[in-house]
C-alpha cells in the first residue's frame, strides 16, 4: 500500500498542474422542473441521503450487524463513510443548484471524507485494527486537505487538481489491493464491486452529453450519482451478509 502511494505521488509530481476547466460546470441536463434548476442532477442526490441515513441507522441501532465486526470498534470507519455520503447529498445538491468552483468545494469535501474512510476500512480489516483507527482522522484530513488545497489554488488563479486526483485514485486502488490481503470476513469480493461502481460512475460522468443526447430522458451525470450511491448500498449489503471466517475467533 505504501508502494502504491509512493508511485502515485511520483506520477502526480511529474505531471504538470491541472486546473479545473470552466467547461466542467456545463452539464448536459440543465432543465428546470418544479422550480428547481438542473433538476435531475440536484434531485438524484437523494440517493446519497437515503443510503447515508440507512447506513448510519443500521450501524447505530443495537442488535444490528451482530456478525459484521469481530472488534466492535471496526464500525467507526464505516460511520465516517456513511456520514460522508449523507453530507455529499447536501453538498452535491448545493453545487448543482448553481455550478461553480465556489460551490464545487462543498461537493468534494464530503466525498473526500468517504475516500479517506474507505482507506481506513481496508487498513482496519486487512492489516491492523489499531492502525486503522488511529489513521482514520489523518486519512480523512489528508483527503479533505486535497480539496482545500485545490480550491485555495483556484482562488489564487493557479488551480491544481493533482493532489485531489491522487487521493481519489489511491482510494479506489486500495479496494483492489484489499483483494490480495488476507481477509477476516466473508464476502471479500464485494470490494471489487465497489471499485466497479466507481468505474461505472466515472464512465457515466464522461459520457454525460452522449447519454443525454439519446432521448433527453436522463443524463450521464445523473446516472453517475446513482452509481456512486449504489457503492454505498453495496457496502450495506456486504455488512449485513458477511461473517467472520472460521480461522478468526470472535472471542
């Protein structure tokens, strides 16, 4: 994991600064409906709110997920991840009401919480519970710091997305690294499904205008929100169904 982090850092340093293009805010579906501008991209954030609230309710309700955690403390990174999803619903909706860099920062900050939390999940479950829990606040802070660094540079007219892109890339690659680390629970392959949801969301985002042009029903960016929220639902599905492996002693 450290080697991959170092490799990504070297790659990003060697690349030239990448600013946020103004065209990023020009989404395909800008239709006004029920008095809400960019209705599809705004309302689709309800999916994040539903999954976030659902996840927090399941994690906090006594008696739920009795087999999901060997050490009860392992649920903490998941709490941070679902809180990030819930905050993403508000931040992303706020951004899409009037897309701009000033609003985009509130969209990316909650997502950064999710990215940092997922890395902590892998460390906690595949390497060391103590290390994962101690690193959780630092990983979230680093991810959030990458957003603040980008926006601060934008305010000074020299925006640079490299750090934020590195954090996002590393977070999703860690999901694949998890597949080659010794698992403590069943349903290990679900981390590959999370990677698939992320990849699908990126495809939808890139094909925003292409998808919307076919029937003008739904845009690629709206589908991106739904695919990303599906990743949160998949985490819930994994937690509700998994069990400690036989070689792990819950005691």
